[in-house]
């Protein structure tokens, strides 16, 4: 009986999290309108927490110069909305207190317009020699951060990059 009650409480907690979109600091949901269909619980638990981990994202803000290695490429992507594949030699940022440094990054971007900003889908981002530090260093030979996306704002030359929680958990070991 206690097991059943615990299971029901867990189901209710997950359902509340999926419906209310609570504020987790810098964790956001890519979907803004969540609804539960008649088989919503089946959808929620059939795809499991993995689906929820891919909807919730951590966000970081990067300078445009970190994402676009030169102004010609940046103009082609932001103003011309041209899909591009290119390399970034180095990228450093902080995610949840972890210092991340990546080298030899191959990136593919698919831009589109959102209001006065540009959404940049990044279906491919392969990095070599990645170090994740939070007092102890973790090193990875290769990291695949495909499926992240960002919103670039021309007015401040910054891109807010959104990383699905499930993807971040693969490398951060929270």
C-alpha cells in the first residue's frame, strides 16, 4: 500500500512540474503552451522523464563573436538566413557553476527570423578536447551538443543559447 501511495505522489509531482513550468533559475521550457491530452499520463510516462528533460533547457548568454568567427559569416547567417557549417577554434562559458572549455568545434546552423531577432537551430555541434571544471576537471575527447538552439539579438550582439537539460546532464554529472 505504501508503494502505491509513493507511486501516486511521484506521478502527481511529475504531472505538476510538466503543467506549471516552475521557475528553476536559468532552466526554461522550449514549449510555452503545455496541454495534457486524454492520454497525457501515458504520453508523460510513455516517453518518460527523457521527454521532459529535452523540453526543459538551461540557457547561457554568449557574445556573438564567440559563435560567429568573422563578420562575413555572421552577416550570411543573420541577415541572409543561410544555413552554414563552419568551425570555431575555441569556446569558453559557464553553465551552472561549471567552467566549460571546448576546442576544434564543428558547427552547423539553420537560421530563421523571430521578430527582430534570429533563431539559430544548431543540429550539429561537435567539439574535441572538452574540459568541464567545478573544482575537479572532467575531460572528454569528443562531445556532441547537437540539438541546441539560440536566439541572436543584433542590438547587443549576444546569443542566448538553450541546452536541453537531458543533454547537459550527460556531461555535467549533477
